[in-house]
C-alpha cells in the first residue's frame, strides 16, 4: 500500500459516507471468485519502463480517439466508461480498470480477448462481482487493506486508479487522454442527471489524488486533457515527441 493511502481512504469514507465494512465484504467475495494467476507479472511486463496511455471518458475523449488510433503498439489503460467508444473505433485497451458499472455486453466481449481486467471491489458492487468469471485475465483491487489475490494500488475512480496502477508498475511515462476533471461530464460517461452532482464530486476527489501522486511518483506525467498540477500539459502535436 502506498505510504499515506490510509489517511486518504479514511477521508473518502467520511466524505462519501461509505462503509469500510462493506468494502471489505466486497473484496473478500471477489477474492473467493478469482483464480490464482500470473496476471500481475503480465501487467508488470506491459508497463515497467514503458510509456503508458491512460484513457478516461471526459469531454475531450472525442478529440483524442483519432490520435489514439495512431499508437497501436503503445500500452493503453482505460477506464471502463471509455471502453464502448474505444471499441467502436477499433481500439482495444491492454488493461481495463473497472468497478463493473460499464456496458456489460462490451465488457463481456473484451473479456474473451487478452486484455487484462483490473476489477475494483467496493460496497456498492457486491452483486456484480460474479461477472468477473467472464474475464479471461483478471486481478482484483480494493481501497482497503490488500490481502491474498486482492491488491491496493491506490486511487478512487476508474480513471485515476489507472494512473495509480501505471505508477505502481513503474511506467516511465504516463500520458492522460479524456481525463478532464472539469465541471462537464463527458457524453460517454452515461451519467444520469440525478447522479451528476455525486459524479462531479468523485471527479474532484480523483483529481486531488492525482495531484498527490504527482508529488512522489518517479514516472514522468503528462496530460492532453485539462491541466492538472504536477502533470505537464501537452498538445496532440507534441505526442510523437513525448511517446518516442
């Protein structure tokens, strides 16, 4: 567990009125479903020392997709809300970070490929965890204490968890796409109007965690989306220089 994470997890529990007990129950269930595997080694081989693209479903994703098509051989980590538009454009992420609230048909389809699923267990998705049986390659994560087959790499939303994952496995460079953390919610997020307020609150928390990560990570951090303190803002024109 990242030094300092316990304090941030405690803050999340208080701010969002979540139950640590339910989080633990969810992670215990996920641990019982997952099979022993060498997926962690596969992730390390994909990420360590490499340039990694982390993709969210913010408003700028529409503009990012044509550029992402140019980098077929670069490792891509995607939040599950970005999966549908990526797949529709022929982009299959290497790693999908999900708490299983995305499009189930698309997730099941990709689950049969070599893509790796990093499934997050929390108090609100206990009833969905059986779905991981449909994934060929899968590991589990928690915001609470790691144990057995359940890891804690840090992070809160699917998007920022993807960045924490890349940091944990020692990516050389991490470049963000479609991760805007602004006052607008991207159309690909499919957030209900009634859930808009809490969604924006979660995004603010995700952004604050990335600012914290930027203070100690050894990875070089870049964003093509909204400016984030600690991440160098770059244009699409600069990508070729940064990625090579």
